[in-house]
C-alpha cells in the first residue's frame, strides 16, 4: 500500500490563515485554490483517497502535493519552473491579473439618466490584451500579452466586453425606442386582400 501522507500543521497562525483564505478565494488561480483545499481538507482529518475523490484528482497527486508543501510550505502550492524557462508570475500577481480582467475598464460608459457617459473617456472602454498588459506593467507586473492570454484562457476569464447597442461607449448615444411601423403583411395575406378588392367583396 502507498504510504499515507498528511499535510503538516501550519507553522503559525499567519500561514494557516493564508492557506485557508486561498482555499476559499474566488480570484486566485484555480490550481492554487485546489491545492490549498487539499491542505485544508487534510487538516480537517480527511484521508488522501477522500480528498482526491472530492477534488476530482488522483490520490498520487494529493500525496505529491503534501510532500512538496510539507517541505516548502506555501511555495509548494505552485509549480516548479522547467529548465530554461523564465520565472513564472507569483500566485498574487496572477490573481491580480484575473481581478483586473474581471474589473470594469476605466473608460467604460455608465448610464447617467437616459445617456451613457464614460467616467474616464480617454481610457479603454473595453479590455484588450494590450491594455491589460499596459495596466499590469503600471502596477509592477512584468507580463506580456501572450502570457496574459494563456492565464485568462486557463481560468476561463473573458477579457472583452460585449459590444452592442446596449453598451455603446458613445456619450451622445440614446437607446432606440420601440419601432413605430408595423411589420409587413405576408405575400399570402396581400394576395387575398387584392382578390377581395377586385371582386368587390
């Protein structure tokens, strides 16, 4: 039988708080959230097989994560960079990118009465990869548009707002009311009407 492993107890209250907060996060990367849940479930007395079944992974995956976290602490929740690969973003930076992509762009129009007016008209009305990369750089995150795209696709985060008449960024735009013209009659009804008029009926 494989050796039964458990997550070690937290070194201090701060580490325990960080792991538990990560396990219930809505904005952190999904892989970090899942691994933090493994630790918390182990602290609650769950066995490896039970944790694997609940999280939909293989028991060996849980055992390997316990082994890493028991040795490396919180750093063990992340993936090791491959040989020759540039250092990856930290969990905090990835979470910051996800929150940014889910946020409302600063130039997005908001409804004021019957009109739509952007709070910062000189800024982006819709997120693009280039805009996200620029704002991320301003926040101190060194990341390219292709890496942002991979992260958002992996986390299933949409970064483009839906462009439609309902979300027009034109401040002079006013939504159209219901049409005043009636829909045209079908050809069959038109022929019947013409036949009726010619017969005098």
